């Protein structure tokens, strides 16, 4: 190929123009790699800052003792209420009615401290207040939502059973009609907040084999909620069972929805919060590991000077930045009512997988110190094992996506 003088002049001018644009680049901010904050409204930025300050001032000082002694301070629920966190996307009852993005940001800041604290917030908002607001009568809404919003009442959600986890449609719990009442029997397990709950949203099968939701109260005869002890994960969150032994409840306590639509609507809201929250845990571990490597020296230089360490940091930051953009996009679509439920599965699965990897890598970077509660990293890593399991395991969400991709469901197969 021949280059003429005019070609070289054009090439030189183009080259000068290209490199002159370098001066237009801004300085890279490793704390906000893809300028995430620029995508938020002023209200959302303020809510994020308020949630961060609250979480660091009120929750962080409690967490080590709470986790080590396996206890949950019920006053936290009232503090959430005072901050306006509980059911904050609901428009009525003088609640804030914030965007779903803002709700996600709150979950992110709370889980930056601990997944158990975020679980308590998520259960109250997404699994208790949401179904009452969405499917409850005006009587039920008026009765429960205002006091759930303040944290004066604590709620729990009962779907999982001892023999039915990923297959809730096969549940054994049932409700038998008796005049204007229903008699409920059955057992739910791995229920966040059940031992301290005042309000129980439970899902059972009726006489027609339809799945129905009921709102129960702790004073009801035959209703007990024993605590599950010996957990090795999510220890700052209280977990138990819901045991229903001929619990009599009036038909007015039944939610107006049939089938799995009701509980799955709740679960998708909870999964949405998880997708945001787990990234907060990942961010904490990333920043903690970075600071550790800047402070600690080996072989006469900071750990941060080694190539392997910098490579790990680049991987962590990449996954956090991309994860935040994904949850933000899904949030905006949720706000615009253009969301497909599979998108929730995608971000829940992605955030959990990537966050677990980031926390494990951070633990490895800190060596032996990584398992000390002083640094909090191992606690986050252990917690995320549970978060990756509840509200749909990694594999279940993969099958949800696989069904959407191929048009073929792979949840069940005939078994001889």
C-alpha cells in the first residue's frame, strides 16, 4: 500500500485530534469505578448517605457482639422505623413512597454491616408488608401496616417447610374451612424473625388444594415459633420455625390471592433487595482488604505492591462495578413497570455468586488475620453462604433463566 504526503498529513491530523481528547478524561475514582452515583437522583443520594450514616453509627458498633453471641436486638426494628426504612416504597399510610432504587440503596448500606441486619429489614418490608399491602383487605392494611412501618410490630413470612424448600407448591401445611373460620395445621422452617414475631404471614393449602395466605398473630392458640439454635451463618439474625396446631383464624385474615403468585411476588421483592444488599457486603470486604494491603508490609514493601494482589483487586472492583450497574438497571425497569421476573433471578444469582467470591478472596488476602472478627471479612463470607441459598438457590435461579432461554422447564423429570 502506497502512502502519499496528503495521506500522512491526514493521518497526523487525525492522530493529533485523537490524543488531544485525552485531556477530556476525568480522574479515575476507584471507589465509584463506573460513576454509579451520577445515575442517582438527589433524593436517592441523600437516602443513601442517611442509610450509610445510620448503619455505621448504629449497627456497626453492635454487630461483633450480636454475631458472637447469636442475638438480635429487637430495638433495631424500631430504629429502622424511625429512619423510614420499613415498607419505604409503599405510597400510603404516610410512608415515604421512595423509588425502588432508593430501597435497594438502603439494603446495600445495611448489608455493608451485616447480612442478618439486612434480612430483618427485607423480611419486614418485602415479605410481610408487601403482601398485606398488595393482597390484603383495607381492614388488614389499616390494622397492620402502620405498626409494622414503625417497628412496633415485627413480622415473619412462612413458606419453606421441613420437606419442601425449592418446591413450595408441594407444601403439606393446610387450612380446613370451618364456618367463617379456617383451622390451620403444619410446620414452616428456617423462618427469619419467627421467635420474635408478632405477625405471621403464612402460606397453606385450602380444601380445594389452592395455596392461600393468612395473617396470623402470636397470641393465637396453637401457634408457636421455636428458635433454631446452632447456626454457623447469619448468627445476628434470629431464625426459627412456625408450628400451627389447629390454629383457628377468621376468614377476614386471608389474603386475596390464590396459588404461588402470592408468595412468589413476595420472594421477587426480597430477591431484589438481596441483589443490592450482597454488593454492600462485597464492597466492605474489598475496601477492608485494600486498606489492609496498603498498611501491611511483607518483604519490605506493602502487600498492595504485589501483582497478584493488584490482580485480585481489579477483579473485585470489576464485579462490584458491573453488579451495581445491573441492579440499577433492573431497579429503573421495576420503577417503570417494564420488568421481567427472570431479571430478578439474574441479578440475585449474579450478586450472590460474585459477592461470595469477593469475600473469599478478601479473606485469603488477609491470610490468618482474615478469620479474625476484628476484620469482619470471614463473617461476611459465612453469611453469604446463607444468602446465596435463601429466596431461591443459585441453581434454582439458573433453571429459571434456563427455562426462559430454551423454553423448556427442567425443574422436574419423571422418576421411575
